[in-house]
C-alpha cells in the first residue's frame, strides 16, 4: 500500500517529460522565428523558422512510420489526414495555375507552411509519438515563459510594445498567445485535482499568467486585446464559478493584482502607457479624429510613391512614442483602420478575379501603406482560392467538431473543459478577423495542439481526482 501511495504522487513519466519539453521547445522556436529567421535562397523576402525546418524532418519521420504500418489509423486521423492531403493537392494545382497565368506563387507560401508545420504536431500526437497526457502543462509553462520574456524585454528596451524585436507585429503575436492560453490558465486555476507536489506551482503560474495578461490588455494600447481578453476572462470565471470558494477568491485576487499594476502605471505614465491607453478611445472618437487637419501630421514612413507598389517595403504603422502626442496616436489609429478597410476591399476584388483557384496576391497597396488583408477569411481565400478555402475550412472545422461534439455525452466537468476550449478558439478567431495572425505559426500551432489535447472523452490530467480523507 505504501508503494502505491508513492506512485500516486508521481506525475511525470520519462515519455511525458520528453513530450512536454518538446512541445515547449517548439513553441520557444516559434517565439524566435522573427528574430532568428532563415532566408530561402533565390526567393526575395521569404524566410522560414527553425521549427519549420524541424517540422520537415517530422513529416519524413511520420511518412516512414506510415509506410512501415506502425501508425494506427483511427477515423479521426483518417479524416484529418485525408483533408490535409486534399488541401495540398488543391494548393499544388492552384500554384501551377498561377505560374501559367503570371499570378503570385510565393506569397501564399506563408499560408501553406503555417498550416502544415502545425498539422504535423497533431498527427504525431494522435499517433502516440508525442504523449498528449500533459500537453496542457507545456502550454501553461510556455505562457509563463513568454510573459517573463516580454517583461524582461520591456525593462531592457524601455518600450512596452517592443518595436523592432519580433518585427512589426510583435504585439499582435503576444496578444494572440494571450487569447489562446488565458482560458487554459483559468481552467487549471479552478482545478484542485492536480497532485500535491505541483499544486501550488501550477496555482502560482496560473495567477501570474492571468495577472500579466489582464494588465497587458489595458497597457499595450491594442484595442482587440482591450476588448477580448477581459471578455474571455469574464466568460471563464462565469463558467468555472461553481468550482468552489477557493477559485472565486483566487480570481478576485488575480484581478486585484492586475489593477495594482495598471492603475499606478497609468497614473505615473510609466513607459508612456498613457499614450498607448488613449488609443483605446479611438472606438468612440473616430469621427472627431478624422476631422483633424491632416497637413499638420507627418506623412507615413514611405520613401516614394513607387515603394507602395514595388515589393514589400518596411512597414511602420506608428512613429516613436516620444515624437507623438495623444492626437497623433488617435489619428494614426484611424489611418490604420482606413488602410485595413481598403485592404479588405482590394482583397475581395482580387478574389473575384479568380474565385476558384485564386491569384495568390495577398499584399495590397492602400493610401497608407501596403498591407495584408488583416482578415483570415480574405487571406486564405486569396492564398488557396475558393476551392482550397473550402478544403481548408473543412480541415479545421472537422478537427474542431471532434472536440465540440463530445459536449452532450460528457459530465459537468467535461463540459466545462469543452467550453474553455471553445473560448480559446473564439479568441484566436476574434483577433484573426482583424489581424494577419492566421498566416503565422502562433494560432495554427496552438490550435492543433488543443484539437488533440481536448479531443478525448476522459483526459486523465484534468479528469482524475485525488481522493481526500473523510
């Protein structure tokens, strides 16, 4: 009996540790993809990340195992794998069509590589080569890692938006990560059924992640974060409210700690956060700002008119904060919105030029600067064409339904888990509707890990309960 009691508190096997560490390492490599890019010879402006290189090796590994019949083909695996193969065939046909019609072949490569570099993780997890039991811990630890890295870099650079570190979209990448993983932190915070050795560590990491995420939603000056992160947090608290008094106390303490960071930072204007926070007001003052005399504002950072249509110039949406007033920031935000709407119109017109196979054009000139459509539907319609978009949508929808359709046959705890999963997916789709995040590895990679992790009816990591003496 003593031996079994000891084993009861042993959480990780060697395979579990290796799997969790591998997923964490892959996520870290994705985090560094814009600061340590690998150029593709002969293709101007296209880079790949270290994780994408490793994913190619993983695809060969999976193919060898499949040929040697060491893979158990379940219905889920057959449907996802079949749709993935069909999408690759359609993309190849579309690429040949674009070569013959002088379309854009290389730009859509961003979309296909983001899908398949992430899909290989799902296939390896589903076939058992990567253990899924503790993948949630890998996501939780990575959330903590990125929060710590973000805080350290803010201190070192004295810039809360980290210009020129992870590229132009550094804040967008970070917010996308928060929207995907904050619900998972809330779920682990609500569950007391983790083993005793790790319970307090998990509780601390969850509270830390949620506190930083809520503070960042206000201080980063990104409107979608200001809207969606508090909403998703509120939804998680409502769903998990009946988990007990301890969860409610921890949630209130977490919100209080976030306010303890936000209020002094705004009052003392730490790192010019007042300027960034004022950008949130553009929801209600767009009409006022558009009436400002445009001649009093410097022109966008574009060297010449030819640069708007030639290649992909370096984009600079916001000038350095020390050179901008509050009105400048509001005006710049409205200009960004105008450019986004212009890109939506241009992307729609481009799609109807070749609605079945697409032209592959994904960067469109606007009055402000050439940008991506900032909408995942328009991005993938132009990347894959109408036919490829239907297959791509079926691929992701099928993986989602394998999780969501378990809702009716699950117990109350399982239903909470599914709802938390749905909130994460809605958060990713929400930011991807107005930002070009679905063309990157962040949302795709986390989505496919979650598709596999939440797909089982009974996940021992979060369903198993520790018996307590009466």
